[in-house]
């Protein structure tokens, strides 16, 4: 399994013995997901953004760009080590 960097926006859960809730952190998307989203937004807003004539053209282009966004997310996670 790929290192996902843990939760991007963790939430703190209060301990509640009566309800059987264990305290701690959890939930939310992974840091890798957040990095990939940011990378995809940047790519689309930058050099590719002006080339989209309609939604269909944009979808085709984004499908080709997504692997690049995941690659950038992985590089950002590696830079944190």
C-alpha cells in the first residue's frame, strides 16, 4: 500500500466511555488526495486551462492529466520525509 501521508484534515474525536467512542484523530481525505487535488487544479488553471472549449474537451484532457497529478502528489509526500 502506498504511503498516503495520513489524514489531510484530521478531526479530533472526544472520548466517550458511555457511547463506547475511543478518543483520537481520524477521518477525512488523505494528504496524498489533497496534494493530488491541488496539483490537478494548478495544472488545469495553468497551461491547460485556456484550451478547454467545452466540458467534453476538458474531461478528455483531465483524464490524461490525472496520472501527472498523482505523480506530483507522490513527489510532495517524498519531499516531506
